[in-house]
């Protein structure tokens, strides 16, 4: 029965998980400087800031060989683990549950479901991410320079962690992972842009100080990924970061509000 995968189904799924491909991508990003204090505060144990406190806000859409078509975006923080230089996924938003589940459970990406959009007309590009009625991320760019195609790689750090079943702490130590992406991006454009970050109690992106917008970039093409575990982080050390990636559950206590309202009306 399909509720228990056959050996053939297991092999097929593991092939997808071992080397997922994200095709015909269209991605707009804004690179910006924050402050050293902000970067140090948001990076969890195991990751070290780079000399320049750089972050990236990115929004895009993709096809895939594993989770269908989807769109979304993220905030990345430039950092390193030992000799590996890459970026940490601080917040990530996707349009489908399949894309959320795949990246969250496999890589440890802090994905949530949200609405997003990307529009490109001539040299002008506009992208955004909305959640709970708030525009969390908005990018605008004027893309004036056509650059050489990108054929290379980049590394993204993520952390896998599971809350304890009794609600107290984490079930086990967290696992730092790195996903190495191979890039084949024939379209590569650059220019200037603006970035606006907002938020809610669940997604407080407004806490990320934007000191300077450095550049805007737009790319199209294909990506493939391979991920691996790098290190373990003690559960108690990662707990504040783990809960920071979740929605703030007390603010979603509608049953308590409804009960209180009913009692007051009697």
C-alpha cells in the first residue's frame, strides 16, 4: 500500500532528495549591509559573521523535478563555518506545502507558507512577499547592466531542529547542514534597487536594520543541490533560535479569545 512506501518508491524518492533540481528559475535579489550587532545576534552557534555584515533579500519562482512549480523568497545572512563560506537562511517563505515540507524536513530551511510575486518589465523589476496581510519584503530594481552568465556554486547553511513532544525545549541537539547549489544561470543582470522590510510578531523582519543597499541582481536558469550535515548544536543553545523561526503561538490563541468574549457577554 502507498501509505507504506515500497523499495522502488523509496529509491525514487531518495534520488529526488539526494540531488533536487530547480529549473527555469527567475530570481530577483537585493544585497544590503546591516550592522555587525544585528548579524551577530541572528547567527546561531556554529556560524561566524564575515568581516562585512552583508545580507540578501531574494524573491523568485521555480519549476522542479521534486515539488512542482512554486514561488517564494528568503533573507540570507553572509557567514562561514570553518573554511566554508556561504550564507545562513534566516527566514524563508514558499507558496506551496510541498516546497515547504521538502526543504524544511530535508535541509532544515525555516520555511513558512506565504504569498509572493515577481514582475519584470523592460529594465524594471518588482517583487514582494505577503503573509498574514502584511507585506514582509518588497524589492524594486532598475536592471541596467547585462553581465556574463553564472556557472558556479554557492553554499547555504540551514539547521534541522525538532521541538520536544512535551513542549519543553528541543527533542535532541540541532544539526547544522550545508546545501551546495550548482548554478547554471545564462541570464544575469545587475543594477540599483530599493528594499523595504516590515513584519509582524510572527515574522519581525523590521528588526533587520538596512544600513545601505549595495546592488540589485536578476538571474534566470537552473540550480541543483546536494546537502550534508556538518555539525551538531546543543539543544539548549539553539532553542532561542529554533523558537524564533516559528510563529509566536500565543498570538494565535483564537480559542482563548473566543472563550473570554463569550464569558464577558453573559
